[in-house]
C-alpha cells in the first residue's frame, strides 16, 4: 500500500465503482446485468434438455456468462452483479488502517447492493411468469 499513492486505486482493489457517475444509469446497469445472470441460470437449471453434471467443467457456462456480462456492462459500474462482491470488501476497506486511503464511497455503495437484488427478483418473477404457468395458477386459485 505504500507504493500506491492514488487513493482511488486503493479503493478499487476492494469495491466496484462507476466509470461515469450517473446513479440512475449505474443502477440500471446493475439491474440488467444481474437480471441476465439470474434468468440464464434459471434457464440452465430448469431445462430438462440440459443434462446436469459437466464434472469439472460444471461452472464453465456460468463463468462465460459472467465474462459476457462484464464485457457488455462492466465498463459502466464494474459489474458487481452480486451484493457480496461489493459490500463485504467495502466494509473491509473502511475498517483497515490503510495509509493514504480515501473514504469508502458510501454514497455509491447502495447501487451495487440494491441493483442486483432488484435484478435478481425481477428475473425470478419474469422466469416464473414465462415458463412455469405461474400466472395461470395464481388466477386459477384466486377464483
């Protein structure tokens, strides 16, 4: 830490940050990235045509999906797409006595936490409505 003088770089080791700070668009980017991740994972997991058990390569489709999301949306926010990816390290940055560090940017911290939660919830709802006749069951049981 003594070799790095840039306080922003020290924070970037721990947490994500936007290339251009625009809270609405940064939030939307996190929502879209997490929506795509969760929706595609649901499609893989619930598709009877996809045989489970790729052995050691089982995580490869998800890893490639995260790579694609990062290439498409990563420049805008650093693509946390998981609240734990940003919040935990940001708290550690706040607690560690790093010489020459800046504040932990708490004014931005809600975006990589709330955005993925919203994106994941919306993906689950959309998947349920589209592929599991969820809406039909709700209407049938209500009448």
